[in-house]
C-alpha cells in the first residue's frame, strides 16, 4: 500500500456539536435537524497504513461513539482486540485525553506518546496515569527533544512501516486545570507532521494553534495537507454571542477572520496545498454550510473537516 490513510474521528472542539447545554443559533439548528448543519463529535484523528493498526491522535470523551461509527478502527477479530495500536496526545486538554479512560479494558498497557509537560498534567491536575494504573495502565512514551535540543525526535512504529512523525512545540495554552495555564511552556501543546516515506507526502496536524512562528510556518509550507485549528471565526466570538468570557487568543486559538488570522495564513500557502480546518467550536458560523463565512472559506480553497472524513496521502 503506497498511500497512508487519515481518518477524522471527531472534528468539533471541546463540547462537541451540538454542545449538551448550549442553545446558540448553531446548536439549536443542528438539534432540530436543519440540513445545513452536521453534528460533530470531539477532536480526534487516526492514521494507518494497513487499515488494521491505527495511531489515534487524541482520545476524545466521545471515543466510544466514535468507535461505533468508525468500523475502520475495529478491524480486529481476536476475542478482545483493537485496531488502536498506539495513541499520541497533542496536549492535555479534556477534549483530547479523557477518552483514555474509556479504553481501560485494553488487554495490555496502552502505548501513549506525549511530552513531559503533558504527562505531568496527566499525573497531577488530571491524574489519568495514576487512575489507569488500576486498569490496563499506560505505557508512557516520552516525546523528547532530539540531539540538537531544538526539535523533538522523529517517532516511528513497527506496525506503521515507511512512515514517521515529527512533533513541534506550538504556541497555545495548557488546560484550565494546569498550574501552567497562564504561563505556557513549549511542550504544553504540540503539532505533528505525519510523513509517508513511500509517497513523500506530509500532513501537518495542529488542532490548537494560538500563534504562528517561523517553525510552525515552515511545517505549514512543507506539508501537502494541513489540518489546523478551526475553533473560532472571530477573537471575541464567545463574548459576542454571550456564551463565555474569554477571547479565542486567551484560550490559545487563532481566529480565522481578520488581519493575521488563519485564512490569511492559509492563503499564503501554495495553491496545491490541501487546507482543512478542524476542531471547530459550536459557536463558529462556518458550521452553517450556506453561511457567508463558509463561502469565504470555499472561495479561499479552505475545507472544513467533518466526522468520518478520510484523507489519503
Ligand atoms: C480548547 O481547545 O480550548 C477546548 O476545546 C477546551 C475544552 O476541551 O473544553
Ligand atoms: Mn480543544
Ligand atoms: Zn452552541
């Protein structure tokens, strides 16, 4: 098999779409079955070469529903057996890690790749490593700096041959429960380039991106597919809609519209780059498929990820 496959397991931000307690225009419309809206589960993707063994990137609280819907992720036939061969965490946010609890019946310790900062939050503020030690346990694989000390080491898996992942630190925010929430460190949030060595194609994934630097921009420029933070349309979206008190930037997300926004950044990439937004918050007007905001994305050649979307590269 030349190409690897990437499955969008969940395309919404924390809370999902609709969010259980939300009556914003979007959540009401999707709940009423308005055909212009598609429900979405919380943030997660999966990567495989053979379709039998998958790397799960982020484990969302919706994982059991997601596994029921994505038959691809359960191709195994052993009495107790899973297609999830490994997990990689991009941060320690609730929408990205609490699905690990639902995987507690795993036959052996779950192999989980994360930075020291993420494992620290998961052994303290949200002590999942300790909790799961009473069930299947977590086999911790530290995402470590490489010999230069400037980048992380490349990660390979025996069951994902001729492919590797390169992780980079992102400017965003650790979770609200982290002691580092207002004092972010490199390693609290990472992005990852997934590289298929057979086709030479690269996909860059960064569901939580607060601000761009040269290294992140280089990853965007060098990727054939970018799957990036689509949380908010405007910086004051939550405040303007009366849904919250924080700006997108305060939550570690770069809004799409406006000067220096995600649309402007994506538009500066080569026309051949496939540009996709993921981790969409339920307040975002792009969730309405005939909105003017969605049309702006379409005109800019930017797609919006949906649950079940497959990307081959
Ligand atoms: C975020 O990325 O800011 C979230 O989606 C927060 C959350 O999980 O509640
Ligand atoms: Mn999130
Ligand atoms: Zn809502």
